[in-house]
């Protein structure tokens, strides 16, 4: 009898296994290769269906912010690109794209594109802007394609472009909004929370306070025709920030996209703070008088230490001390300056007698001439003094060039630039 029961149970189990196996096989009516092929074909149909292409809202390296890349895909696997980083809004470049399978659907920009690959090139460091040549396709809708970089795994989205607006008009509007909204400094207001926002490379930095602790929050954003859009929602002192709308109100304030009680407005920093809070590069070719004479000694000094100076700037070292920074071959060092704001457009400099990194070693090798240029006088011999400089700018709101003129001798002039002056004494 027990043998009969055992045989019956065995037959039931076998039937159950057979039943389960048939059920699994019925889940997919196509082999995996055919399913993947169908998925890629469907993705291509959506990609190529956008008559005016797509806007890739590019975010790569966090501290560089976001940028618009316009892309149009055709059925022959050609992709045409444009971007806000080109001066000519009509400039485009065409290359090849591919849709392949590698643990899911992959969109590849597999031949060189002079516009797109600016974002993917590994310069100025190994990561560059952290753009991708291969993206995993995470989700596809009729109006949006959600991607994740295969290498850096940064999520981005492509949004279908409005067919009624040309690429040139779209990029022109982006440039116009950027000129107005993108500032070095802004005034952020949220009720009683009023603070300066620091802007740099399509990012805005604000201070968040939680449980008495203060922390800086860097918020990357992309500029669109309707304003500034953050990469994600950020909470600053209890308020969720998604971006700020363009144009400004009649009071010159930009309201938060969703919360109109939060505003951002342009803040013009006094030139004395512009010079001490930002990094400014020395251009020896435009300097005059004693500063020029001091800086002219640097090629000889470089030969003495067998190094080449890649750049000289005013700024703060890693410990927050202000001074003259320089990169000499592989080494970065500082000669510290004490400073005092006399007015919004006048400042006093004095050599502090200290340095950052190997600054004082370089000082003894002749790099003292850099400090003499800012805080020196010549009465038979060079000596350090407290020197007052008048500051002027090419554009007070968005300066790219600052000119320092000696209050006591207008023949002494130092010119500083916002962009790097590479190898100022030759290479």
C-alpha cells in the first residue's frame, strides 16, 4: 500500500514539474535575440520620430553644471548635434550613432563629432566634463528618453524638441537668459533667510543650516529659455528648490519655479571683495612700472630653479589664506598677502611674510619678485611696504579684467584676468 502511495506522489510531482516548465516557456513568445532586436527597433523608431530632434540635458562633472546638447537622429544612423557652447548658434556637426545590446539597450556615439565630443573628451583632466560616448537606455516614452552613462553612471534625460522652434532660436534664447541670470554672486531670499549665493560654471552654492551646523550645498543647473533648472530638487533651510523662472519680476527678482515666496536676484559684489573672493590671473604683458620690472625678473629666476611657471594668480590657498599663488612645474605654492579694503574700489596689500606649500622656499629662490610686484617699492633698493591700489573693472557686474593702479604712482599698474594666463613668462 505504501508503495502505491509513493508511486502516486511521484506521478503528481512529475506532472507539477511538467506543468511549471510549460508555464515558464509560455511567458516569452520570442527568443531573447528577437526580443532584444524588437526593443532596439522600437527605440530607434522613437529616436528618429522627433522631427526637430531632442535636447540632451547634459550633466557630467558636478561642479561644471549642465548644458543643452541638441541631437537629431535619422534612420541611416546619422546624428546631427548642436550645443550652447558654440558661439555660432547655427553650427552643427554630423556623425554616426549605434543602438546595440550589452546587458540592455545601449546608445553609442561611435564616431567623432566635433560638437558632442567636447563634452566627452578627457581634458583638462582624465575625466574632462564626464560626458559619455555610451549610454544605457533606461526608459523610453514618446517625449522623453532616460539614459544613464555607462562609464560614470550619471543619469540624464533627452526631451523631444518643440517642432515650432528652430535650434538657432532655442540656443539664442538660452544665451540671452544666461547673460542675465548667470552671475558670480546672487542674493537669495527665503523669508528671514537672506544670504549670498555664489555662482560658478552653471552651479549655485548656498548655505544650509541643520541642527546648528552649517554646510555649503553646490547645486548644478542648466539654463533653458524659461530659466534656471537644477539637476535635482535641493532642500535649503526647509525650502525645496527646483530652479528659478525667467524673466525677472518688476523688482528684478527671479522667483522659484514652484515656490514664489523664494527669490534670487543679482548681487553686485564690491570690487574689493571680487578681488579677494575669486581667483584672478596675472598678465605680465599688460603690467607697467615697478610691477612690470619685478615680473620681468621671473624668466631668470625660473632658470635658476630649473622650473617653469604655468600660471600666477591672486586667490586663497587650501587653508583659506589669501595671497599670490603660482604653479611652478609640478608644484603649487603661495606667498601670503595681508589686505584691507579702503573702499569698494580701493585696497591695501602688504606682504605677510608667510607662504603656503613651499612658498617661502620659492621666496628665497627669487620668487620674492612676485610679492614685490604687489607690495613693494624701490628707493635705491627693493623693499616691502603697505601699498594702496585703486581697482577698476571692464564690467562691474561681470568683470573679466581688473586693473590695479598704484594710488601714489599711476605709472605702476597690474592687470588681472578672470581666465587663466598660461605660461606668463614663457615656456
